[in-house]
């Protein structure tokens, strides 16, 4: 039994009996072939028990990143356990970029993509949409490459750890670009709801940071992609919000520059800096739900109706967008979505009691959930909302007939194949 081995937020102690840290792919293949129950572990930033197993956790933290940039194919391949932060800095120093990032650069590439991690932007797919190929160690220890020529990639790209241990991920890259972050404070909720689509379309990546119990949206973050030499005038007010210059203040040290100063994508797209602890340092819980874009305003209005119950336990809500994709377990499968995230105070009992109420309030809008954040949906609801669940479990059964990588989380949320 592992002792004191918890996820990043410390709300979960893993039940696994052991943790292995192979240093190369051969060793990884040998371990996976030999052990009866295995589950890949990333950087432990999920809040659910999705990474847990009654068997052995397999961490790739001791495998070198081996970043390889292919300037002809315009891809970068990297060991699955490598952090996005390390990859981003290597790409930037070679003149390349990713299309988007999550809010934190600390997460592993394989772990983040396995749970459909996303950033924001009406035209931006979740991070897994950049996957061109995966090298997966499957249940018998074979190393299998699944790329865009295979109709399995849409299942494995958001694979929930169910197909094996991803040794290497190959991602699409593009030439580097600059981004400017402009922050507007205290826009009235009414104005934001009236102009929601315009606001979300007003920059390459947009985040609203808000409390449903407050009359205003605390901050609107606009991450604008700049052309060479571009640095347009900053508007003093926008969408009813007032421009925020944090350059002279004691701004939180864990957050990337927000005061409209252009910088490389790698230092503007993620909210948090790699050299600090992200968010509330782990003294928090998180949940996230996704609704179709056309239901976005009604969904936010419904949550405002629950403001008095939500606010006492909420640190902040972050509202973003993601473009529709064709990845089977993606919350954006087949539909453009509004992503409604909740960063909660560490009030586990109260948050556990509140989630079913939030889910019932959002039920008319058929929300899907983030796989790595807390939720209480039953497997029947998940099967209704994610139309490819049966295909996913059938394919998983082909890859892993003995259910080596199956775990209680998958049993609870997807059921037996
Ligand atoms: C402060 C904070 C901010 C966050 N911000 C965002 C955000 O902006 N957007 C968003 O969408 N989410 C966000 N998240 C959620 C986070 O991105 C996901 O929980 C993500 O899965 C964490 O990656 P990880 O490397 O920690 O994976 P883990 O939590 O360690 O594992 C997650 C899953 O990935 C699987 N996995 C890990 N490695 C491999 C591998 N090598 N092969 C196969 N499967 C593997 C595991 O088995 C498990 O099923 C945030 C979380 C935190 C704590």
C-alpha cells in the first residue's frame, strides 16, 4: 500500500499498492507486460480518482523528455510524462508554438490530453486535437503507434488512461507567435450575458473570472494573438469593464504578465508560471461542466440563480470556450462548448453536496463533465451525454481484454464493456 501518496491537491490518497518509475521504454514495456494491474500516472493534477488503481501506478517522471521537433511535418514528439511547460519553452526557443495551452504548464502532456484538458478560444480545439500520433505500451507490453491514419486515434487521444501507458506523444506545432493579455474588471453580469458571444469572440483566447453571487464579472482576460509589429492601443473600457494595469501592484507571483505587454505565446497562453505553484497552491477543489454554446447564456443565468449557495464555497469560476471536435470522450465532441469551471475552497463536504444541485440546475442544457475534476453524474447520464461511450469501451476491450488498465473510476463512470 502506498503511504502518503496523494494527488496534487491532497484531496485523494491513491489506493495503489506500489508506484514504478521506469527510466526508458524497454523497462516500461517489461513492467507493463509483467504486472497484472497498471495505471499510468501523470503529474497528479486531477481531482478525481481517474489515475488510481488497485495495482501499480506507472509514472514516466524519470524518463528523459527526448523532445524531437520535425520541421517538415511541423510536429514535436515528447515523452508522455514531460510537462507542457518544458515542451513549451523548448518549442519557443526553437521558434515554434502550440495552438493552445491549459491554464497551468505543470501538467504532463500524456496526462493532460488523456482527460481532454483545454484552454480557451472559439476556434481552438482542446489540447488533444493537436495529437498527430501516440506511442502506447499496451497490455502485453507491445509498443503500438496510433496516428491519424488510424480510426482509433479519436478514441485514444482522450483515452482516460484506458488503453495503456502512452510513452510518447506527437503534437502539431506552428511558428511561434506573440500574445497580449488585456484584463478588464467589474463588467456587469447583465452586459456580459447580453454580449457573451461578442466577448468570447473578441480575442484568440478569452476567460471570464467570476462569482455567480456577485453583480459583476470580476475579470475578463483577453489573450490577443498579435501579428509581427502589432501592438494596438489599449481600450480603457470594454464590455462595461475597466482596464486593469497590474504592473505597479503586488500582483500574484504565480501568474503570467497581464498588463497588456506583448510576449511570447509560451508566457501568455498559460495563466500560471511554471516556476510557481498554480491556482490556490492546491488548497482547493475543482469541477467543470460544458454546455453547447447556444445554451451558454441560459446556463450562466441558471447558475446565477444558485449564487447564494455557490458563493460561500467558491474561490472563482472560470468561463471559457472550446471548438467542436471528433474525439470520442471529449466534452466538445460534435459541439462547440462553453466551459464553466469552478475552483472551490477546500470544503469537501459542502462541495460534494452542492455538485448534484449544480448538475440538476444545468440538466436542461445536458452538460458534460471534465474527467479530471469533481462531478457526481451517474454512468447512465454519462452514456447519454457522451454518445461514443459504447464504442470506446468496445475498442478498449480489444486493446485490454484482461482489463489491466481498468480502474474503479472507469467502472463507476463507464461501466463494464
Ligand atoms: C491548478 C489546476 C489548473 C487546471 N487547469 C486546467 C485547465 O486550464 N484546463 C483543463 O481542461 N484542465 C485543467 N486542470 C485539470 C488538469 O489539466 C487535468 O486533471 C489533467 O489530467 C492533469 O494532468 P496530469 O499529468 O496531472 O494527469 P494525472 O492527473 O496524473 O492523470 C490523469 C489521467 O491521465 C492518465 N495518464 C497520465 N499519464 C498517462 C500516460 N503516460 N499514458 C496514459 N495515460 C496517462 C492517467 O491514467 C489518468 O487517467 C487543472 C488542474 C489543476 C490542478
